[in-house]
């Protein structure tokens, strides 16, 4: 019994390390970044250029196979915000939501593109055909208050759409 537990712990550790390596082992340097991905966050840009009007927004929720309540809820609230507050944009594909299990081999390219590790929520505001990928860490502080989460996320998406 004890041997099975040790093997299980080692297996979980290997999967976690693999997910971490997939995220961090393939990070391009700014000079090597050839997929039109913008690595500067909006906070790093001057205020005059921080406003963008995205032609498409991809909201991507990365998670592991086993998820805790917070991880599940972040994805649910993000999708709920999109469906309820942006029904036309969701319907016509201007805002897309993706729920990605980062531990699955078939999702490796997405994990690398977004440089995702563990449970995370990314927003990609595509402007002039170029990715503007940014992880949203604020959502984790709001996960215990649905109305604050939705208000915050709606405001964020409105700004990205130029509204």
C-alpha cells in the first residue's frame, strides 16, 4: 500500500514538472519571438497606447486534470461573463472561450503559445492580426465574489473591445 502511494506521488510530480517544463522550457526571448506575440503587458505600455480595440478576443482557461474549486470557478465565471454580458460577440466569434487541460499532450502547442503553467486565465486581444497575450492574475483575488468577478471581467473585455 505504501509503495503504491509513493508511486502515485512520483507520477503526479512528474506530470507537474512536465507541465512546468512545457511552459518555461520553451519561452522565446523577445528577439526570438517570431509568432507575432506581444509580450509587454498593457501596464508596461504608456497610457496613450494602453487602449486597444481588439478585432477578436480569446479567453483561455488552462487547468490540470484535477482541479480545485477556485480553478473550476475561474473558468466558469469567465465563461458566464462572456455568455451573459457579450452574447453577440460570443455568438459571432469576436470573443472566444477555450477551456484547455494543459496536461494533455494534444494541448502542448497551446501551453507553449500562452506560456501557461498550472491553472491560469489568459486573455489574447488580437489586433491587426497580432496576438496580445496577457495572463490575468486579478481573477484569483475575485473568485470568492461572483458579482465582483463578473464586473471586473466585463470591464476588462469592454476596454479591450474599445467600448
